[in-house]
């Protein structure tokens, strides 16, 4: 049964609505009635009705004011306004409040019942839709973090992916905490996640956070931080660990990445937390681990080592093996100079960078079935490392393998590679699944290599060029005025009309509808 609440200051009209219409025969129950908005709000908050039928002009609190508060207390409730002809001026305001309908008195009972049925049906439709979204959300979240782990933050549009998951973060700094039940108990429903959410929400009330699904028994906490709150991230991780160890299990492992000032860098913080989590078999389970702990402490020499690590990582991502070799030499020299880097930290570095190099080698060798690279032997060697010299020699060997595979594969110079990429993009920009990775695979080069070539040769990046191709096509189609916006969206290479509208407004300064009207 759908609940209906009637709000009308005229007692006779109110009784007529409640008693003259056979609500029960049509799947409704009158959950309450009120003579003014103030009394009605208490009823609405308590009953959470599907439909409210209300006069618009009442004493103490008007129907409009009541509707504003209903949107906050019971946002799913559908509101049908009733009013006399002399108050028709309120219609515009009612529309702004997204009232379901606006009817003039005297209203026919059958017509009012018809509108109530429509409002209830609309509520049902939205409720089913929302339920499906809620049920599918954990799987979508898992797929996002799996993709981020697999492809890295430089290949995944983190901001767009989070927008599609309806995730908003306030900032101005962003960080990730990763929580894993290391013995992967099969807890019923969302018990584990609910425990995490409840504690994180209560521990720091002023620290905005969101708990999302990662893997089985593993959850990601997205944090919005103030600049001076980075230490609180560690405090939260420690407090959460102590709480979960007592409440659930003593095999909880929690890791956290660094805080970053850009929303898209939340992906980098997640990958850092992931690296730390993947090192738990080295660092130990049933504890809190930070990326900084696995690699370094904060002093001048340590900061220099961190800078060199980042430099080495960037040279690998940019597809520059010679530069990567030079950066590795610098990093090794700095570690020797510091003299106090533990062997466990060297193994962490070896695992991190060898994984990146494995990926690059495989990218260049993937079509040569006779020349495959066996990474499992290298992984065993890393676990058996006993010195910095061994780690350095191993990474130099991997870089040499990568360089050899890269130059063996190259048959054309980088200018023709970019030209081939641009031609392919011009012919396929309408494909919504077109990515830098897809183009790179088509012309048989690595993704970071192609990205770097765009910047070197053309002076702009892949994303900007693809955006310009799609926006020019969208402007052309909208200017003709014969197509609907969603059709233009598809032909311009977008699968999400909302995201297309955001990109179009940012590029042209107009919404698609405004552009179509102005330039048709």
C-alpha cells in the first residue's frame, strides 16, 4: 500500500479528500492529515509517505515552505499541490520545487486519484531504479579499483570514473586508506563494510570520508583532508585497526598512501596503498603499513631518494629506457650514500620497479610468441636478494631487455607513429571506447611512448586532441539542427549524455541545447 498524507487548512475540503475517494480500493492508505505545514512535517518525517496532497496557501507555514523542507526530510516523496485560481501565481515557484503536479480547485475526485496513481507509479519507478543502482554499485566500484590496479593512474581517467560512480570529494587534499581482512572471512552482507563506515564516520566527524568496495574482504576509504590534517590519516588508520582487531578479527591489515592536492591524484594514493598492501607478506600482516614506512623516513637524504624514485618511475612511464638507466644509477648512488636503507626496503623497490618493467617488456613482445619473457624467475630472484648491487644489476638487466624489445619492434620513426595515430583517431573518434591504449595497440607502440610522442612532436596531449575532434563534430551536428542531443552525443563518441554535456559546456561555453538554439 502507498501512503498518502493530506494537508489542507479547510477542514471540509480535507475531509472530502480523505473520505470521498476510495483510496483503499486503489492501493493507497491515508497515513495522516493536517491543517497546516508545521503539523504535516512531523507526520511526513514519521510516515515517509509516497504522496503528499497539499494546499499551497495555508496559515503558519505555506505549502511551498513545507515542500522545501520535505525535499530535505523525505526527498523521494511526490507532492501534488492544490490551489485556487487567485493563487495561480505560485505555480512557477511550485515547479522550481519540482512538485509532481499542480491542480486548480475545485478538483475532480477521479482526476485527483488519477494524479495520485501517477505520482505513486513515478515513485515506484525511481525506487526500482535506485535499488538497482545500489545493488550494482559494489561491483562497479570493484571494477574501477581493479582497472586502476591493472592500468595505473596515468592510464585511467580517475576523475571521470569517480563521477560515474557518483563520488564527490571536497578536498583540498586527498588520500586513501586500504583495509583488508587478510584471512578473508565470509561475513554476511555488508557487515565488514558497515563496521568500517560506522567507525570512520564517528572517529573524525569533521573528516569527510567514503568507504568503497575493492576486492573480496577489502575496502577503500577515500579521505578529504585539510593541508594540516595529513597526520590524522595515520591516526585514523591506527584507531580503525585497533577497533576492527577487537570487533572482528586479529588478522586485519591496513595500508595508506600519501596525501595529494589534486582530485585525480587520489588514484596515485590508492596505488601507493596497494603497493604497501601487496608487500604485506614482506612487511607482515595484522598491522598498519604506510608506503613511507616501506621505503623511507623523512630527512634530507631520504627526500632526495624519494625524488629519484619518482624520476626513475617517470622515465619508465615515458618509454625512455636510456633515461631510466641513468635514473637507476642516480638512485643506487643515493642509497649507497645514505647507508641505512634496510634490505626489506630494497626488495620493495625491486618488486615495484620490476613489475613496471615487466609490463613494458610484455607490451613490446606481446605479438612475438617465440620471444616471451619469464617474469616468475625474476620475482624469485628478488625475494632472494642480499645486496643493493644485486637489485641494481637485476633492474639494469630488465631495462636492457625492455630497450632491446622496443628497438626491435620499431620500424618507423616516432613522427610516422604520431601521424598514424592521428589518422586512426580521425577515422574512429566516434567510438566511445577509443583510448590512448587502444590507439597505441593499433600502431604497435606502448601507451606511455605514444603519449610522450604527442607532446614532443605536436605540443599537445592525446586527450586534448581527441576532445577537439569530438567537439568539432558535435558543434557541426548541432549547428545543422536536425539531430537530438543524445544522437549527437553518440556520433561524437560519448556513451554518457551527462558527461558529454559537461565536456561540451567546458569546451564551448554553452550547453548543447543553448548552442543548438544559438547557432542553428
